[in-house]
C-alpha cells in the first residue's frame, strides 16, 4: 500500500508561497527587493547561527557570508534579532499533517518534511535552535510551534492508522516520531562530505526504507 513517492529536496526548507519563499513585508516604497539577495541573506543567517550560535551571530557576519553590504541588510531588518527570526520563519516551517488515507504514504510525507528541515546545512541550524531558541527574543515561540506540529502530526497519523486497522492499538506515537526524527538527523549529520552527493541522490530510497522499517517495528508489537 502507499505507492512510491518521489522526494524532491530543496537546498532549503521553505514555507510555501507562489514564489517558493516567504518574505517579510517590504518596508515602504522604493525599488523592489531582489529575491536573490533575500535568499542569500537567509542562507547566510542560518549558516552563521548554525555554526556559531546566537553569541556569534551578527549583521556583519551575515553580510560577509552573503556577499552583500550591511546597508542592504539594515534596509530590510532593523537588527540581528529580527533578521534571524525572519530567516528561521522563512526556512524552518511547521510540519503539515497530510491525511492520505494510508499510513505509509502519510509517514513518507512526514519523514520527507523532517528531512528537508535538516538537509540544508546538515542540520546544524535545527540542532542549534533546539539548544538556543530560548536565548533569542521572539524565536522560541516559532520553534515551539515547529516542534509541536511534529508531535501533532505523528499522533494524528498513528490515530488514523489504528482506526483503519493499519497499526496495533498500542502503537506509541512518541516512539514513532523519536525514531523518524532521530534517524533523519543522524543520517544527515553522520554522512561524510565525500559521500554527500551520493546521499542527496538517494534520499528518496532512504526515506522509503526508513518508513518501512518503522512500520515493521510498530506492527511487530502486536505479535509480542
């Protein structure tokens, strides 16, 4: 059940808009903002935060990494806090619970979303968010929403699967989500740079194998 789903992995985990990027509202009239500059700034902001944390995060560091003038950043954001919050909101989205009437298809969708959250910078910014979101005023709320959406989606998937008879009654949504998240994070972070290209080319196969393994483990509980 649940046919093969091809996974398309972007270089970043973006929220959905017609342009593929959520941008903060433009500040006043003037020349339209360059979306390429915005993308470079977002990339650099998450890269700096992932590598150095909030203590090492600054507009100057982001500007240097993005290859833009600091004035270009200050035209968009008044300070480093607002810059980081917008970058995280644009790239680290809440997980969507997609009801597809098939537990395998729904878990593939969830695993794909989790994978995209970590794949952009080998998961450094997501791990950093777990550790330091509370240090950035206004950022903890968004990260809490992201984390909560993962739990809600996992519980909904398990509940629907149990009601359809696809999973045992005693299936733990917590263990299922822990297995998916932990496996995805380790898969992204543990692969050496020399194998990165091969990893990206085989992500769809990996996710299908992971989901099938999790389903087999969950169903085996009924046999104990």
